[in-house]
């Protein structure tokens, strides 16, 4: 009998994709090891929004996506999230592991919207959406919780 492999959705930058705003990645060895025997779906909501890499860093301020100059990216980010949801719609995802503090992917904390490096409790927009839809969402910094699972 076939045993279904666990399916894990991950922020693409955690697997080493250079999709971060500054052109870098957030490769995470612990996550790569954890998903080695699982089905992996990598996703970057900001790339799916059509944004270039590198791109202006943005933060969430009062629920709006803004860059340091005050430009608003709400519509683009919404489009990116919709595209992510349609990509994963047919998938039976057991868990999403997302990059910390991102305005899209952050799960436990985000930057406070003043581009000052200050953090506040909260989630990025993609993480919020996944949680609201009932997905099991974990910040990559909490991956130790998954040992043996
Ligand atoms: S939007 Fe998410 S997946 Fe894309 S670079 Fe930022 S943290 Fe990584």
C-alpha cells in the first residue's frame, strides 16, 4: 500500500531561491533536511505578484503594503496571493513553513511599518491568508517543533 508523503508548502527563498527583495535568499538547512522525504511546493507571493528581484523593500503599515517612499503595493500583493492560492488549490497541503518577518510570509512577527528595524507581533499578508483558510502555518524559526514529525 502506498503511504502518502507529507506535502509541505515553503517560502521559496528558504530553499535557496534568490527571490528575496535584495536578490538574496534565506536558505535554511534545517528546513531542507526536514522536507527531504516530503513533497515540497515552493512559492514566493511577491514574485507571483509580478514584482522584480531585486525590488524595493516593503513593510506593512496599518494593513497596507508600502515602501519607504510611501508607494502602496496593496493591489499587487493581493494579486500575488490570489495566484499563490490558485497554484495550491488542488494540493493537499499538510503544512506551510514560511520565512520569518516578511510582509508576505512572516508568521509570528513583522516589521512595524516605519523601516526602523523595529518588530511587532503579527503576520505577513500571505501567512494571514493561509491561516484564515485553515492551513497549518509555521514560522521557519519554529521548525524544531517538527522534530520526528
Ligand atoms: S515573499 Fe516570501 S518567499 Fe518571497 S522572498 Fe519574501 S519571504 Fe521569501
